[in-house]
């Protein structure tokens, strides 16, 4: 497990304690179980974005608060060579045996007060064929940089190739994965209202 994932759980616990909230209070506010919250805080569970967004809302913070490095007020430039040396952040796709479905490379974690979360996402090959769709508030924009992806969106299915993009409301249940179980790379921008 990389230290970026450890930092997310550590930050969640730190924010919860700073706000003098119990695990049970966060569970009640977020709609998650106390066991889920504890597992995320102690890095026993690799969370998907949906639960992290619910925890952020329960704590009254942006999702980016869990990813922030610095508090840059002006523009933030992320150089390709710097991004290659940064550790990625992995989120599960809610499947117990698929802990590395996607690796997220944050592009603006130094920018404070942001409402969008831009990522380069490496979608790893997977033999999984049944996907658990998730939903959260906000919008998502995806641009396919390489490979081919498939997006289950509500009852629809979209296949996007290199150069294609999609913009959708993330309140509709969805799942992004490599088409045919193949690897792909995307630029994803997630907007979550506070």
C-alpha cells in the first residue's frame, strides 16, 4: 500500500478529531457504516470515490482536502516529469478483489480552495465483467488519452476511443473501465459542489 493512501485515511481521522466528531457521527452524517469509516481511516479498506465524497460532505470539507499537499493560492503548474515521480492514489471499484482498478495521478493537489479535481487516470487491465456502479453529487468530464474505455451510465453503455470525451452528471450510477478488460489512460475532471 502506498503512503498516499495512508495519508488519505490519516487526514480523514485528523479532520474528524479536529472537529471533535465521533466515527458514529460521521457514519450518521454520511450514510456509511461506522465499520466503513474505521476501515478507511486505518487503511484496511481502499475506498472508492463515492464514500470519500460522502465523508468529505459529512466533515464539511472539499474532497481535495484529503489530497492537498500545500495551500497555493495562485495557479498551480504540474510538470510531466514531476507527475511521473509522484505517487498515485488508488481507489477501489468496490470489488473486494480489485484493489488496483484505477490509479489516480492528481494534477492540482497544491491548489487550495478548488472545486474541481483533475486527474490523469491509469485504468489497469481487468478480467472483471460485472461492475458495481456508484453515484455521487457533481459532474465528471473524461477525455481518453490512450486505449479504449467503456462507461456504464445508468442503463446505457458508452465506448470511447482515444481522442473521445464524455461529460456527465455523476448523480447517475456509473462505472468506468477499460473496454474488453484492456488498459487505458484518461484525463478525468471531477466537480463536486460543496
